[in-house]
C-alpha cells in the first residue's frame, strides 16, 4: 500500500454506486489518473465539492502496490482546492462550452494512464485560468489551446512556410492532411484557400500574439475555428463531442 500526492485538473466525474464517484484528473507528475472518491455524493460531503470538473486541486491517493496506476483504481482520500476555475466558467455558456472542449481535448491527448504529460497539463492549467478570468473571447482561448495541444503532441501546423517542401511563405493553400499551408506545387486533393486574415489569426493564436488575435473580425475567427476543428479531427481521427456546442464568434 502506498500514498501518492499530486496536483491536477479534474477532467470529469462518473457516478459509482450510491455515494461514490470515479474522478478523472490530469495530474502534473502522473499524467491522466482515474481514482475512486468515496462518499462524495452525500449531501454533507465537503470533499465532493472540491472534485468537480475545472477544479485545480492538490490531491492525495492511496494505491495498492508501489505504482499509482496499477491493477485497480486508487482511492482519492484527500483534496484541497488550489484554484476554483469552475466558478468563473460554469456561469457563462460560452466559457463553459469552450472549457468543456478543453477538458475533452486534454483527456484525448493523454490516452495512456499514468504517463506524465507535463506540457499538456501546463497548457490546460493556463488555458482554464485565462478562460475563467475572461481575458479574451472564449472561442479564441479555445482555438489557441487546441493549436498548442496539437503542437506539444507533435502535430504543429504550419501557417507560413509550405508544410511539404518548406518553401518560404506566405502560402495560400491549406491542407489538414499535409500539415497546414502548402504551396501551389504541393497542392493535394481537399486543399482549401482560406483568407489571409484567418491564417494570420491562427498563427497569432499559436504563438501567443494576443494583440493581433483580439483585433480579428468575427468572420475571420469563425473561419479560423473551422480550420482548427478540421485539423484536430484529422489527427484525433474523430471529432470532439463537445465542439458541437461551442458558440462561434
């Protein structure tokens, strides 16, 4: 029997029995972890309120054996709030749907339990913090998070030089299968010609140029979101369920 302590973001919860829940977290040191939290659905449980989606928590686990992720689910025996990001997210539909898509994305990119995914974890913490503070439009925060999640998992799209031959940009064609913008000589079936403004917006979101991103027009933001969604769908091999509910600018 071993005790483990880590901090993480609650991704989702599932009912278990009459009073328990299975909590799925993305943790700093252990990647994605599922654990049983006993008694948290009882009305008098203060512990349960700390283990809701979007919460950044410091948690203690009790596991059989020397590894946190092993033959059975560990127990989540203690939890303290680090940051209640949910309080600034769940009261606004646009922020809530964007945040839900971020949680689903983080879970999909960490499909092997117990494997550290520090960059994905830090991206999620930063994204939820920004979203809860309403520092930028929710759809822009979401697209920035999706693009950076793709990048840290090895799928960074190109928005300037040709993704196939490397010829210097700007290049006007865009192909999800080719990895971003491509030149005319590298054109592949399914290529599209997005506006230069939409491509510029996505480049700004990927690099963190929020001054340029905040100045974009809604129509270019919608066009950019479509490109991000298609690119994400290609690399995940199936889309995110939560994206269908996200409000567009």
